[in-house]
């Protein structure tokens, strides 16, 4: 997966889904957000197994793919970056 996204777009997507994610969970994957890049969109999906929230925002997707990352950590990093655009790249290994 490889994409470039505007900082405000990634923050909007993460804000939309982060409230469903619990800080403490017996299943660590539930503290993550699923990022799925395809076409011209980046889709964010998060769940607590009772409620699922999904949001899609526009992105410049160079290579489609999907991964999960801790939503709170990614939100904190994205919020602190000074750049107007953020590039995300996931190694297929």
C-alpha cells in the first residue's frame, strides 16, 4: 500500500472512527483501525465488536492495499506533523 493524503483528510477519517475504539481491550486488534486504500479513497474501519464505524476520504492511492494500525497512535502522529500532506507506505512483508 502506498498513498499520499492531505493531513486534514486523514485527521477527519481518524476522528470519525476513533471513538468506537476502546483503550483497554482483551483483543489488541480492537484498538486498531483498518486502513484500506483502493482507487482514489482511503477507507477507515474500526469496531468494538458491538458497533462498527467506517469512513472514506479522498487520497492519491499509488498502490492499493490494507493494513491495521493503532488508531490513537496514528492520530497523535498525524496531528503533530507540520506537513500539509502525509505519505503512507506499507511494506508487503
